[in-house]
C-alpha cells in the first residue's frame, strides 16, 4: 500500500536534486509472481496470474495528486497505444499488457476513477486495494515503471524517461526513453541495455488500511 508525500514543484528543486533519472545498478532480474485478480477503475477485472505466452507486462505506479505523475499522462497514453495496442504478433495477438496502478490507501475508488476520467487516461488503471502489486514490486517513487518479461522476470524498473532531471527541473524534451527502450528489447528477446533507473517524483511509504473496491475478491 502506498502513501505519497505530495511534492509541490516550486521551491523543492534543491532539496530533491539527488532524485535524478540516471542508470542505477541493481534491483532487476528476479522472477515476479502476481497471483491476483484486480479491478481497474472502470470496473473491468484483470487476471494478473496468467502469464500469456509471448506477452510482456508493464505496471506504472501513479497517484492522483503528484504533479510529476500527472505530467506523464500524454506520454503514457502514447506508450499504451504504441505497445499495448500496436505491437501484435504475426497471429494478431497482443504482445504487451500495459497497466497503471493506484495503490495509495488515501485515495478512494471513486476519486481514482474520477481522476482517470478527468485526465483521459487511455490505459487500464488498476485499483490495488490491498497493495498487492505495491508489495510485490515495491516502488520507491511515483511515477515508477516496471517491465516484466513474458517469462515472468523483472527486466526493468525506474523512470519512464528522463524528462524530469530532478524535482522542479524539467527538460524541454526527453532524450532517453527508458521504458520504451526496455519494452523494445524485451519484445526482441533481449535484456534491456539499461535495467534500472532512479525515478523522479513523489516518494512513497506503505502505512494505512486500503479502501476495498465493491465486489473485489483479491484477498
């Protein structure tokens, strides 16, 4: 379960200058199991226990209030369209399952759904009521992206790209597309050249009791 420390972008650049989206050294390679069924904010149920042959999975942790997470909505919409909807096998099957995840126990299901509608998020946003995915993947900041290979191995974690140099310092344009490059390598059967980066955003912790989605049986 995640609680974000919501950071206003003004006046914080100096205090968080160390949160740079640069390559880090460890934290990937292990097998990840997600034996759960979770609802997204539209009410659709997703069986995360099924590792579909040839299909990679992406989980991007978000929240409703973090300004940096909000700024990535257009980028995530583009990545969803490109990889989830556009990358098909020769047989026409999907090759990527692309999810965002809200695991903050302070955010209600209704608020999460309203936020996703307001920002026109094209991708499914899982409401991680019990912090199951957060506990398995343990993101350190919002937003943070994770790529799991078709074999079930964690092959990338970290920043979506390097748009944000640090909190309060934004580049005019990203020149390192970490998540996209990791997905391209994974779908080609290769290890990503950069397996981990340090995400820039709102730090997270895991106290508190979650709100349940009506009808959710993930426990």
